[in-house]
């Protein structure tokens, strides 16, 4: 499939990149598939907030399990 160069540049697509095509409401949507390695460390600035949230969920789960 050929994607116009201005679209490729705008969305950072390169030859060989994988995409998923989804039909939605009679329209085709092209979604770039991200390599999992590029996601490594993406949420580092939110680490403490995420850890607090996980701890809260674990505490909730423990309380529900006791009931």
C-alpha cells in the first residue's frame, strides 16, 4: 500500500512500518503499530503516581477479600 509522503512525514511512518487497518463506520482508519521497545520508560515521570494507585488497588482488593 502506498501512503502519500506528506502523510508519512506528518506521522513519522517509514518504509516497512507496520499498520493496522480498522473499518469504523464505513471509514478505513490506519493505525501505526508501535514497537514495544519504543514504549520502554514512557511513563517514568508518572512512576510514583502509578505505584500509589497500584498500592491503593491492592489495599482495596485485600479489604474486599476479607469481607
